[in-house]
């Protein structure tokens, strides 16, 4: 047999064997070893809470352990890079947030391409931001807030540069043609600073706002989602107050490395959808102000394709950058 033909046959056999290995791996998943959820943020974050809730339920039904591995750092990039380099076999899964779509524009080098390097598994939860003020601020709605900002200097707290709450407020500033000074904090400290009156305005997830709005220690002026939040039904959306097209969400989701077999992706998606519809999980979501709806990998992939350019524009318009 000519040498070129032999090499071609060898390559074809190799590809066939590799394909057979992937098919076998997909059929065996998750029998071979524990599944690892790599959480891109530290213990106690919403990503961590959800990974542990969902992982425990999955381990019970799959008969296989699900291990949570926290890999915080660089706004979620460290965890994403860890999973990007992992084998595409369904045993290493990324749990991250909206930062996944923001960071490639925010960082000089996030270390991954959000549209090519991962397989979207499921959008597990979402929650809008709330624009809130200290009770001493004489603004009861968005219009009054805008007028106040035009009359006197104001500052707002957020959970950090390039986060969804920061970028949402920057979009509001641009559309309203107002100046409000940004003061970045860690999430809990942002809430504390506003409760104490050090910073009069707060842009942050409803999850962190909800307890204090209920007690009157904060006044919520608007939510950034397209629809009102079920846990804050009396708070109008930005769109209801004249800012059309707003649907800014903090979201939390699972991804696997690109090339993960479709059978494994679809099985994980089906199992996660089942878990998210369990009554105790639904109750926990309600307590956290989170929303979830059944979705498949194709639907979630379409969502990501829309989110990446949306946040890229928000980052560009705000001038936010992290080296």
C-alpha cells in the first residue's frame, strides 16, 4: 500500500475510534466518575448556592456524586478558563453568571470566546437589578430621581466595575443625560453603604435589595427587567417609566467545554430542567427573588448570542475596563 494511502487509512481509523470512544462515553455518562461543577465565584455567592442545590438533587437521581469546585478570580474568568481546558466529556461543567457575556469586552483578555469555547447547557436562573435609594432621598420614582440628579450631585453604589448593576445604571445615565458618580464596592458593602446613607443610591440585584425594601430601609424606584418582578410586584420597570427596550438581568447558567457530545448535553439539560421544577427548589428560588423557565441548549445558545453584543455595547458606552 502506498505510504500516503496508508497514512490516510490510519487517520480515518483513528477518527473512527475517537468517534466511537465519544459515543461510548456519552452512553456511559455519568457512570465513569463524579461530575464536577466548577463555580466561577467564591462560596456564598448565588452561583455557589445554586450549584450546590442543583448538584445535590442531580447526584440523588443520577446515582453519581456531583462535586462543587469553587474557582473564583478575575471576575469569573479563572473558572471559565479552567473548564475551557477540561475534557469535553460532560464531567467538568462551568457554573457562572452574566459575567460570562460581559467579561470578553470588559477585560483586555478574558481568556475565552463566549460563542466558540463552550456548549451552553441551561439558563438556570435570572433576577433583575433594582434601582433603590435611601429613604432620605426625595425621589419616589424614576422621573423624580432624574430631576433630582439634574439639580444636585448624586452618587450610586454598585457591586463593582463592569458588573451588570453598574452597566445598567450607566445605561440609565446615558439615556437620561444625567451625571451620577459611581462608587464601586463588594456586593454586601454596597448595600451597607446605602443603608447607612454614605451613598444615597444603589444599583444591585433584587436578591440583595429585597429584605431592605420590605422593611422600608430602602425605597425601590425601578427594576431593570422587561417585566415586573414577582417578588417586587409594586415596583415598576424602567420601560414603564419611559426607558424602552430595557431587559437587563443578572443570570446564572451552566456550560460545558465545546465538543461535549450532544447526547450528554441534552441529558444534562433534561436533568437540570427536572431539578429546577421541584417544589423545594422553586420555593428557594422565590426566597432569593430568582426566576427560571424551562429552556433547552439551542434556546440558551440563542440567548447568549444576543447577550454578548448587548453587554459589549454597554461596556463600550460606559468606558469600563479591567486590565
